[in-house]
C-alpha cells in the first residue's frame, strides 16, 4: 500500500481539520496528527501554519474555479450562466472539497493580520466571484449589471453562511431560490 506524499497529506488534513471539522484557529498539532506528519515536514513544505492555510486555499480555489467553469460551460442561457454558481457549489460540496462554510471567509475571520500571500489568495477568490457575476449579469441587466452582481454576491455569501446552520444542500437550495428571486426583477432573464 502506497502512502500519499507528506505535502498532500498535510493539505488533506488541513482541509479536513480547518475547513470541514473545525476552524482555521485549530492548533497545528491537530493537523500534524491527522496527516501523520512531523513539524519539520510542515515547516519545510509551507513555512508555517499560515503557509499551509494559504496553500490549502490555493488548491481549493483551483478546484472551485474548474467546477464553476464546468457548470458555466453546460449552461445554455444567460440566466443559467449567471446562476451556475449554485449548481457548481452543489457539485463542489458533493464531489470535491466539502466545507462547513466558506473556507475563505473562515480564514479571513480567524487570521486578523494575514501575510501578503494569504491576502492575495483571499483577494483572488473575492475578485473571481465579483468579476464573473458582473460578466454574466451584463447580458441580463445591462446598465444595472453591477447592482445585480452585487446582490448575487450577497446571496452567495449568505448561502455560505447558512451552511453553518443548515445542511449544505438546504442552504444551497435556499441561496439559489434567493438568486432566482433577484433575477425575477429582470423580465428577460428567466
């Protein structure tokens, strides 16, 4: 039986401990135990715990972007492309990197003075959300696209926060219903 490389075990353990089972403030020794790794291996691969968190978030962002891209490419209408965020979230949660709520928000909340690298990853995730929502709002809302994109951004972040209180499928269904209600104000959208 072949064991995964220590770097991968540390990333997997960070995902489980920090984003699924607990919080970003969980002590590093819990992550090391879960990964079956030593402190020197963590420090040699990531520098410190924040480096591990940053790498885990970068991996999540890559997977998330790919899953969202796939859902956008399956859409056949402007409204479906805009709402692809919620089907993508369902697939991501079910098939890829399950999380208790938004790993990026959790990291931002738990690390009050993030490093430049972590700040950049957090900003990249936010920018991806805002840019795509704006891009896909334009065909539907025209001059009002920025307003629609902003409202959908809030609906999405509300979906993620609701995952702390409800099963993820319930939170996603409710978030998507909220997004559809917002689109109802644009008669050509649905």
